[in-house]
């Protein structure tokens, strides 16, 4: 059984370019390339989304912080798949025109991940000693200035490992784009599986390994950063 | 969008209502069976991860890293499409006759969740002072028995909140099982949408159900923290 399994990895070798970049450069980008594009684009967008939601959620004004927390907790209580379906539905209705599947997924991932990023931002801000804010305000800065110039720069540095972890989750979550037909790695794998029929074990094991290599690299990076931060804090 | 007429009766009674309710039942079955199985598997992995034997420690590490750094969707596909090559023929036949979709979904969800549970249990055990283990062993317990009678009962007590949260994650993640045809809540919501074009109503219903599950679980965890562990929010 094992021998048969190994010999069938030919199917991977035959389709390796398709796995990596889809029909690019002749056609649109797909495979691993598109997976990374989806992850990076949504990561950048949801960094800002998370920053805004996070800042709003630590606001002292209840009428700002309370509805923000409601939005955050609502998103966190719903499966990502549901969020993507909602986007698929609502975006065309809101914009009055069709949105490409890729953009729909990026917006869905951004919306979902922003809620989780906001909790990282919130924890980062709350982790800075209160004295910092008091000192900043007593030197004449306004509350928002103290936040932007004093608290956030220190907090953001502590948040970096958590952001990297969130990026890993995002890479894994891009596989859900398969459901609305975006040809990222998982979708490409199902296509090749449907075409070749005989090698599902090899194909899905292979893409699991590909995801693993990418995600594990970032997980290790996050661990290294965490250690370095601890070392910095210790001195 | 403006010409859309809401028709909530679609989901409050009749055939489509029944579909959604049966979907909720499957979601709950999947989550309940999943949490029990993944707790058992997670417990084994956690004990192996902390074992003195290098072989156990290593295999647990490989399992944890691989499961946590690959997308759940890919794992579901691997078990659904690819497991027939790994399992004996008799098992395959039995599975095919008893609804393989549910079993494959359950296997994938169990394995994925068990990795997170193992880490929760491990951090629970690490929070128990070392002296407990030393005392247990010096009074004649073997490593495994000290774990069983002394360390784990204490660790499980503080691991319950993260475990319950894993149940919530499991309930949300089980939505991915729709991709292999498990007729759970999200599957049924989509089904109602394609039969009636009342997607807005169907997805609202499903979203509210997921939110209700998450509200109930968050409430229970808060109560447990407050009453049993005496951790008070905001204190």
C-alpha cells in the first residue's frame, strides 16, 4: 500500500506549475500565488480595520465603545463561512453591481479578521501601564494625541507576534475561498482531483504539506519574535 | 435590493423551517460528538506531549504542529476523499453504508480540535505547581498515575473554560462540513436560499442561531469563572 502511495505522487509532479500559480502568466493567477495574495491583501486591510475597531472599543465614551464591542462580538460569534456568504449576498446589493469573487472573499476575510485583530489591539493598549497615559496627558497632550504618539507605538511592538499568528490563521482561512469558486490552492486541488479522479490521498496530502510549510514558517517567526520581546522586556 | 420583499414566513414555519431545524440538529450532533471525542484525543496527545519518552513527545509535537498549521477544510477533504486508501476495505464499506459524510466531517473536526484542546490541557497542567508532581511521585505514584489522580483533576478544573470555548469553535467550524455534503445548519440555509430565493431570511436565521449558541456559551463560561474559579471580570 505504501509503495503504491509513493509511486502515485507523479500526479503532483505533472501539475506542479498549476498548483503553484494556476494559469498565470497566460491567464489569471491561481494556486499558491492566489492564496498568498488573498492572505496578504486581507491581512493589510484587516490590520487597519482591527486598529480602528480596537481604538473605538477602548474609547471612554460608552456610546462609542459599546456598539463597537457589539459588532466585534457578533462577528466573532459567527462562522467565517457565514460571513463570506453574507458578503456574497450583500455586496452586490449595496454597490448595485457585481463584485468579483476574489474581492468578495478579501472583503469577507477582512471583515472577519478585523474583529479578531481588534482584540489584539485592545489587549496591546491595555497592556501599557496607565502611568504612560497619565504622564502624556500631564505634558499637555490631548487624549487622542497621547494614544497615537505614546501608547500605540509601544503597544504595537508588543502586538507583532499576535499579528503574525493572526496572519497564519488568515492563510488557513483563505481555503474557504474555494466555496465561492476562487481558484486558490484548495480549489486548484479539487479541480485536479476531479480531473484525475484516482489520487485524492496524494493531492490533498500534498496541499496540506504546502500549507504547513507556509504556516509553520510564520508560526516559527512569531515564536522567535515573542522570545525577543521577552528578552527586551527583561532588560 | 429595494424591490426585495421580505417573507419571514418561509423560515418560521413549513418545510423550509423544518430543514433549518434539522440542520441545527446535525450541527449540534456534530459539535457534541466532536467535543467528546476531541477531548479524549486531546487528553492523550497532551499526556504524550509532556511524557519523558522522546518518541512520545516527538510524535505528539509533529501531530500538533501539522494539525494546527493546515487548514481545516483541507483536512476535511483529505479524510473525505482520500482516506479510502489508508483504511482497510471492510471499514470503507461500512463507512460508505452508514453515511460517510458525517463520519469524515467528524473525524476531521475531532482531529483538528483535539490539537487545540491538547494545548489548552497542557497549559492547564503547566499551571499546576511542580511540587504536586514531586509529592505524588514520592508517595509512590507512577508518572501516569500521578497524572491521572493528582495533576489532571486539578488541571481539568481550570481547563474547563477554554474547553467550552473550543466547543463554540467546533460548532462554528462544523459549518465547513457542508462542503462535503453534511446537511448541517449552513448547508440547509444555503439549500433554503436556492429553493426559495429567500437567502436574506435563511442566512439571518442561521446567523442568529450561531449567535445564540455563542451567547449561551459565553454566559456559561463567565458564570463558571465567576462562581467556581472566583475570577471576577474587571477586577
